[in-house]
C-alpha cells in the first residue's frame, strides 16, 4: 500500500474524485475508493470498468489498481473479470493478490502456494509477477515493469503474512476483524513505529491531466418518438432503438450486453455506435461490476442489457452498487410467462420483487414503444440506479408521439364517469386489461384502466383517487409472481385507506413452455381472467 500510494500512483490528495487521478479499488469504502465491494470478489470487475473507460473512452493516462485478498479469489466473479481484462487488453490495469494464507475463519485452500496463483493468472492471459509483499524495492520494480507492459493486464502475486512481526499474532488464524487487547496495543504500536526508517514527508506524484471534459447532464433526444398508434412492436425492440437514438444524443452513452444482443436488440446500438458497445459474454456478475466501474466519477451513462432472469445471479453486485449510490441503468427483457416458447428458465417472474427491494432504485415498466423510449431517456437523466422491464411479445402502440411521461406518474388511459372497477396493469397485462375493458363494455360494464409506467416510485395519488371514484375497487394484473410485484406494491400504497379493496391477479404456479397468449390465460393473467375478476367483485 505504501509503495502504491507514495511511489507509483499519481493523484491529487486534496481532490480524490479528480478524473485524471489513478484509481484504487479495495475492500473498503474510503473517500478515494469509488465503489463499495466488501470482501465479495467484486472489486476487480469494477476495476475492469474503470480501466476500459480509461483506455477506450477517455483515452487517458490514468491507471487502475485493484487490491484483493486471497480469500475473495475463490469467487467466480474474480475469474470472470480476469477473462474480461485479458480479452480487452487492459494494460492500464494492475491486480494485486495479497496472499497471506489466512481467511475469515481459518486457513485457505491454496495457503501460500503462490506458484498456483501465478499459473492461474498466466493461464487467463495476464502478465504476472510474484513478489515478497514486504520487499519494498521488489515491489517498486514490479510496479514499474507493469507500467511498461503493453496489451496485457498485470497481476502482482504478493506473499504476505497477517500480523507480520507481532508475537503470537503473525500468521495466526482467527484474528480476522478482532481488535487487539488494549494491554498489548501500545507495545505493538511502538514496535511498528520503531520500524519506520525515514522522517521524510511522502507526497504522491501529480496526475497527468489528459482526461477529456464530459457532460452527461440533461440529455435530450433530437426528436420525439416516431411510432404510430396501433403499430405492433415489442418493448424489447423499442429499447434497442431508443438506446441507439440516445447514443446519438450524447457520446458518453454506453451499452453492455451478455451475449443476448440479438434478442434484446442492443445489437442496434452496436451497429450505430460500435466503439461504445461492450460485449461481456455470459458473465452477468462481471457485466454489472464493469458497468459500475464505467459509471464512476460521472464518466459514462451506462446501460446493462440482458434477459431479466439472468440479472438475478448478479443481485449481489446490484445491491452493492446501490450502496455505492451508483448511476447505472439495467434493462431486463423477456419478462413473465409471455416469453412463451423459450420456457420457464428464461421467464423473469421475480425481478420486480428483486429491484423493489433495492434502495433508491427507480423501476420503469413501459407498455408500448413510445413509453419505452421515454423510459430510456428518463433513466439516462435519473440519479441513482434504474431498472427497465421489457417484454418479448409485440404489442400495440397506444401513446401518440406528443404524450409526456415523468418518473412516478401513472397514466389513466381509459375512464368514464360510470366506471365500476379500476384495473391496474403494466407491460403485456395492460393490453389484456384494455381487451377486457372492451369486452366488458359490450355488457354495459365500464372499468377504468391505469398504466403504472413506474412501479417505483408508485403514483399513489392517482391510484387512490381513481379507486375512490370506482367504489374503492381495484384489480391488479401482472406477468410476475404475486410475491413482491405490482399487487403487493399497490396494497402497500392503499393500506391506510379503509374503503379500498385490492384483488390481485398474478402468475400462479411454476410456468411451462407454450404460446404467450395461452400461457397468460393458463396462469391467470389474461383478459378472460380480468373479466371474471371484475364480475366477481361486482357480485360481492
């Protein structure tokens, strides 16, 4: 650490967020550490994002250093990051493995077999040095050598000992996170002070100031959405088109995908902005971490695009991103049973529950192409994490190009003074609600239909006022499991309203493969089930 901070790294101490500073990632959240990683093996992925941004977007001189414990190297996400860095030739990235043998609760499997760490890093395509972690001159030498290496990231495997030089503590197990007994602390401090060989005031080198100026605030599209009411287009495709359009509006918009670009339509962005598309392959945990790194210090507007079901395996990275108060946007397509023939492994039925639990995360659930384009633009300009839920089936455009949208603002898209029930939907179920409303109108039963647009924050005022206008009767319908979805969100919103009753329609049971329309009906969220629910509520 001393060699890094006072001999190798270039930065301004008084300005830790300066874009020209070298970056440092460790398992602690300090003023100069951009992301919170814990001991969870996520730091290297974030460092990859910073290094990728420095090399390919900023084209700047700053370097990225990531310190990892040997314990966290058991995490698979570390090796996803190692593969990513090698594939993209991140020669401005240095990973330091602190191999001290001792984990949280005992010895680690490789102990001090540093040659194995070396062989593993080399097998992943990294330039690798093995060094005594206490040898200052050797550390200075390998870090200098790393700066001279081109087209390869560098790994420094440092052999260390926990509690080095402290009697009965050095290399001993079961000391992790435990304070030194007070009666021993003074003697140990004096021992450490006696080993300091200089009184010189160490100052870091200043950074090379060659990062370009960046403006990612108040992004605007060049033109309104160009869709025609009634046109059939899937919201997943509308996401791809909107991202490409946003890329023309601001040259710091980037998109990351995990080998699903031909299904999520992020390949449209890739075709129009190939230099700002990052293929992360099937490594979703690392993809989210890379996005977190790319977005630090306001250098990019990052969108992660994949199947929503695949984001569940990256939930730890997502929650840690929220702790870091990051500004990244995640697009999850192929939601619910309406995915159809791809089957239940591809059907995201838990994603709303997952993202609703993330603090300060804004959740968009657009129902047509026009609202999808607005969701993409709003996400780009919204502080904090955003999630956009996109669907696979083609659905009709219901909003004109002139329609306006805002975070936390629902749309009442069908209403009449004689409405008896308020039906709340989003995505594909909104269209089922509209179909149900049309059929019920033939029986002189009028219902109100609300498009939530944002699930979080929820438009509580619109929900309550319209429920009261329809006799306090609400039906929620969602292509999601009941737990943690729209129904529970609405129930929470009206919980203090004694005269409002909420009936929830959600996917019941474990789904199967089939045609989208048949599955919506089979699992209880089709227009037919809405009609039955409306009649049951009115009879009771």
